[in-house]
C-alpha cells in the first residue's frame, strides 16, 4: 500500500508541477483523414515524455492511407536548443499499432488483421508563443519488431497545433 501511495504521489507531482501540452495533428486530419491527439509533459526544459493516439478514418480501399487503423505511441523527446520560442528535438518512440493489410494475389486481395509494436526515432522542431500556442513539425520512422503480417516500417510524421499550460 505504501508503494502505491508513493507512486501515485510522484505521478501527481510530475503532472502538477510541470509544463504540459495538448495537440492535434492537423496535417493528418486534412490530408489523410485520420485524427492524432497528443499529450506531452516536461521534466525540465530539455526533456519531455508524451503519448499520441492515432485513429484512421479513411476507408481501407483508398490508395493513399496509413496501414494502421489505431496507433498508440508513447515517446521521449530531448530538446537540443535552449531557445524558448523555437526548439529542435530528437525523439525515441514505441508504437503499438493495429490495422489490416492486403495479402494474396492482386485480383484476390484478402485483408488480414495485425497488431505489432515498432521502435523508432524522429526529429522535429517546435514553436511556442507567449500565449501558449504550440506549433510543431516532425518526421521519423520505426520498425515493427514482432509480426510477419503487418508492414515493416511505421511512419511518424505530423504538423501539430496545440496549447501549452
């Protein structure tokens, strides 16, 4: 019980006393018809952790779409500059992704469901206005580790807009 109270107290302190951001990926929403929401919490000005949730709204038969229907991506970011307005970062992420992929002959495609976990890296830049508005862009890729059915490479790219509080 003491351990549970200690862990809960540490989590509350981490969330309560740090800067936090909520964001939505507008590029995915406009171009690919998917929604990606992100939450990020800072340990200090140079590092943060976050999580992204992606929901693909595009039909399976569309040519240009993510293979993943749902993707949960926890990440760690390290910021390279100390500028409070523009900041460059590197990111390591773990992506739990699930979707359907076509298998078989071109005429007889069969959709097969998969779930896999990818490990990857990304780089990007973020602008933070005095009012708290956040605009960020990033690009990267990960490799699925366990399955043989799903795609080998998992993309991580976006143009986020959000709010820091």
